[in-house]
C-alpha cells in the first residue's frame, strides 16, 4: 500500500539532516542522524491537519484514548502488558535519560554503559556531573557480545549505581536475547543497580530476532528499572517531541515525575499527542511494510559490498535502520576517514569514533531512505575508494 521508493525534497524545510552546513556541497548525501526520509502514514497527517484546522492551540493533556493506543501497541506488537498508570509522557527519550540520571543517582555516582553506544548516553551522564564507567562490548566473528564477568566486575569495582541499556543496541544493531537480558538484569539486581532501558528502536527487528521488553524477562525487573519508548523513530516524528516512559514501580515513577516537574519539562505538545495516538492506532501495516523495505535496503547494501567492495565488512543488523560498517581495511585514522567520507565520497555519516571505545574505523549508515538514494550513496563511496585508495 505504501510507496517507500518515493523521493521527497527535504532541503529548505528546517531539516537538521538536510539543511546543515555540510549540505552546501551539492553532491552530499546525509546518512548520519536517525531520521527517515519517508513520509509518515496518511492517518498521522490527517490527524495533524484536523487538529490544525480547529484553530485553537491551548494547553493540552493526554487523553484516555492516547494511553490506550500505547497500551494496545505494546501488547499486540511486543506481547508487553502495561498499565496506564505506568506511562509518564516526556518530550523526548534523551531528555528522559537526563531526568532518570538526576532522579536515581547523586553527583559523582558511577553510571555504566556498553560501548560503542549512542553518544548522548555519555552526555546525559557527564552533563549531570556523574562518572561514566565502560563495559566495552567484545567484537568477534563479525558480531558483538557482552563479557558478563567484566560487566559484573566493573559494577563492583566502581560501585556503579545505574546502567543504561540500549536495546536494540545503537549503533551496532544488536538485539539482546532474553537470556542476555536475564543475565544483565540479575547482575544489576544483585548489586542494586538501576537499569534505564532505551527501547526507542524496538519496532525495527529483522528475520528471526525478537525484541524482548526488559520487564518481560523477569517480573521482578520492573522494581529497579524503567523503559524508554517513543513513536519518533518508528514513524519519523522526532520534531513532534513525544515519548512515553514506562515505569512500573510506584516509587521510581514518583521520583521521575518529581524530577520532571523540577526540570520544567512539559508534556508533549498537542500535535505530538495527536500524531502518537494516530500512529499507534493505525500504523501496524505501515510498519510491517516499512520493516520489509528496510530489510531489502540492508540486503542490497550487503550484496553491494560483498560484490564490489569486499574489503569492507557490514555488521549484519538484527535491528535498527542504522548499519554499522567496518572500514578499518582502508587503513585510515579517524580524522582521515571522516575527511575522506565528506570530501571524496560526499557522504555525511556518523563517524564510528563518536560512539566511543571500539568505534574507531567504523561508520554508521542510515539506510532509511529510498533505494535510489542508497544506491547513489554506495556508488559514490565505491568511486571514491577506487580513485583515492
């Protein structure tokens, strides 16, 4: 039903992705920020137009149907039973991470992350005067694993108070298994470590993989963790600033809400509320077709590299629409690689080194674009490599 091959002109639309300074290069293709180039589903656009036509934009509040749309989506898509009272609305997941850091830890406390990982995790910790502790992921045989002995040792040695989990894990595309999540949860439970589970990419899962919400692993995990969700990645609604933080434990929920009130963070705006409800109510088939299309893009990319640039290795993503690519065979340091991508290949990517330990020499490609755009990007890269290496 939906046309994901359609190319939509985004320049001149106040787009972070398309109106940045690097886009002054007319050949530049932006594939960095996690922002899709697809139109959202028609029902979302219709809901926004209907609200805009009303003409009155006073203070807004989530409705019963808003909460029910979230509850239904989580149950039907992820076998995740939640209650209305567990949902705390915020204007974004990154903002929610900062609230959680302040609500559950003190200045100077140690907070652990698994690197390479989404770089705002570090910022959320440092900006709030906490200490980052790393548990580097182990990369072998073209996939990533956690060394659980190291994971627990880092917690004990550094008196870690909080762990920020990313599932699916950005940028590497790993979908954590139920067994892996159980080990993470039990170690954190044993040492009284809060878990903040960022599950914003939960709807992008490929092949035989399954997204397991952290609460579904063990009923007791809800007593020391919160789950961050949003429609923003799934339906490309980031600018509408709407997220839903699921907090089962009443004490944790009250602390989070208190910090939200103290920070001055408001609830999502009326357009965000309308879009979220429409997306979760009508978006199932759209997401099914989107994931199929993205899977095709990933397959195209893997085949392209295998046939034409076999020295470059694609880390096959289990989830996300972000593909982690090993460029170390090109023999460049991080600065040389970044310059090469921008000036020779005319590709604006997220450089691997910004994701921390283990990221240097890698590039993160956003493949949530029409296949014609992806084809052009890969051909530009191939041309640059063959002319310059």
